[in-house]
C-alpha cells in the first residue's frame, strides 16, 4: 500500500504549526520587560566640549556622556557612556567696567538603551569673575583709563562633571532598540 500525501495537506500542516509560533513571537515582541526609573534619580554627566560666553550662542547644542551606570536595584537602566543632550539658554560676553560674562545652559534628556529619551532636570548657571568693585575703586584712586578694564568670559571646560536628576517617573524597556525586529525576522514566513 502506497500512501500519497498531497502537497496541499503538507502546506496546511506547516501553516498550522507556523501560526502559533508566529503569534508567540509577536506577543514576545509587543511586551518587552520594562523598568521604572523614579523621579529625582541621580544621573552623573560630563561635558563633551568646552562652552564659553565668548563663543557660544543661545540654542547651541550641548552634548554630554553618562559617567556612571544609573541603576534601579541591581538592573542597569541607563549605562555609562549613554548620550545626553542640552542647549545653551543664555549667553552674555564680558563687558567693560569689569562686568563678567554669563553662560546658562539646560540639560534636556538622556538616551535610554531602548532608544527613548529620559527627560532630565538641571539648570547650570556659571558666572565669570566680576570685577565691578575693583573697577570703581581703581577709577577713584588711579585714573579714568581704568574704566576700560574688562571682566572675564566664563568658560566651562570639556569633561566638567555635572549631577542632574530624572524629571518625573520614567518607564523604559529593557530590550535594546531594534531587538524585537530580530525575533520577527527569525520566524519563518
């Protein structure tokens, strides 16, 4: 007795096996594990470039790197080396009469491993050395030419360490961005 199996029966059998596997893969893809980063969690950063009240302009980008892993319990939520961004908010170059320069920048967010942005809060205001008092005393005691003395521009050097905080509770996925696509690509079609 010879058994004949039709090609249509094989296709039906393969589809009946593949569909449950595909649905399991899609469920796994749609619900990766998440972790909640609490409001005010500390994030340590370092500047990637120097900033100066003499050269920077309002809205110039500011880039930073995370210098220590941000952990929730024993889980690394934001790894060391992650990128953070901000922008220059206010700039005033130094002035005559000994008035110092001013540089004010905000740090906006840090990139989480899943590709999402975690909002940060911190406003860093640095003020240059103000010489107004020295100028007034110098003018009274020495000469009017002392009025031409200028204050100093403020410079924030590359590598300057900053401590900022997560702004509000943030939930992020523990799966790195693009990891779910690898599961879908592995399922036969």
